[in-house]
C-alpha cells in the first residue's frame, strides 16, 4: 500500500510527488513523523472519557490554515521520525497508559503507513481508532480505512469557497469536505455508544466558528441538515478560535469570537435538530495548545 507514496495522490492536492525522493505539498516524505503521542482530555466527552484519548499528532498538513493552532507541526515542520515498528509502539504505549482510543490527529498524508501499523497490530490493539482530520480528504483514500477506523472526527471549516481559499489555500475545500463526510458516514454509519457513554463508532463533525463569519457557519449547518438525517451524525460546535500564527494578516479574523457570534450559531445548531457538543468560551486560549516535540521524548 505504501507504493501509493511513489506518486502521491492521497489528498485532494494530488501533487503526484514521489515521497521516497522528496516531500509532497504536505511537507512530508515517506517516513512517518509525529510531534506528540500522549493522553488528551480535551476532545469531546465521548472521545476523551475519564482517562483521555490516545492522541498521536502527525507532522505536516495538506491545508494552509493561517489560524492553525498546531502550526509548529503542520506548517513549520516540527516532529520526529518513527519506523513502522515505532508507530505500533506508540499506539500500544497509549493503550497501556489507559487511552480509551487511538486518536490520529491530521493523519491523511500518512494513511498507508498508519494502515500498515494497524494491520500489524490487528485485534491486539483492543480499542477504537479515531480518524481526526481537517476534513480535506478524498473518498477514495478514506475507502482504505474500511474496517480499520471506527470513529471519524473531521473538521468542516467553511461553506464559503472564498474564505476557504483565503484562509486555508483550498477553494475546493467545502465540496471536498462534504464529499468526505458522506464517505465517512457510509463507512461507519450512525453513532454507537457503549454503556459507559464512550463512542464506539460514528461520525462527529467539528465546526470552528470564525469571527465575522457567523452567517457562513449558519449556512453550513443548514446544508448539513439538508444532506444528513438528524441521527446520522453528531455536531461539535467549537468556540475556541484564537488568532494565532498568521491570523493577524487578516484583520477580520484577528480577534476572538464575540458572545453574540457564538450564541447565534449555537441557536442555529439547536434549531437544526442535530445532537452534539458545544464549547465554553473559556476554551479560547493558547494554554490549551499542547506541547510539541522535535525529537523522540518517550
């Protein structure tokens, strides 16, 4: 499966680079690189539970979000290499630390290597695997996860293609993300929970509200309600926007979200009929951004 990397078309960029010889648009070659593998308590309650999600933060990214909180690893290249055995070791370490699941953060461009690791472990891993992406995914690539990924946690950043182009360098993001979410739903179906309240399978769509873009958020929720039945997916409405990285280059998003913006979008979510989660405004702080590492530290 890693032969895909010889002419990489894993993500919608389809840059066609031989990642054994150079780096793709994502900034990554064929070697897996991560910047953190730890328990994380700040995912949705049904993901983090009481012991935490076993988050693995992958370096590189197929998007260029000017406000990315993880810009150190997504854009600036921070991280360290892992062999196939090392990736398996990271997954098992997190499981043995008590993780409720393995939470793959930004996995798109390392999908073949991740699948190889999961197949090596097979049923011995014993906990669900979460595909936690920016939403800029191809249905064809997502098909490779069939039977291996139990939970999808994609972003749905914009409905407005102009905003997607300006802030993430991807005018085709809205249509790509909606197509990806439909594929994710096809792969795992409606949400299923255990008796402990933890998610066993399903799709949670995350949407981060941006300053001065509440109308786009409301329109996005409306489209979701037109394309999915209320019980098909969950919505996680995030108010944690913090103007970091290059957000200051865009005055209209160089501030935190207002209470009015947050409440009007939250009302739209309530009216949509979808179940899900909302964040407290206090989550909009850089202190919630985890530490990332340039060398293996565990």
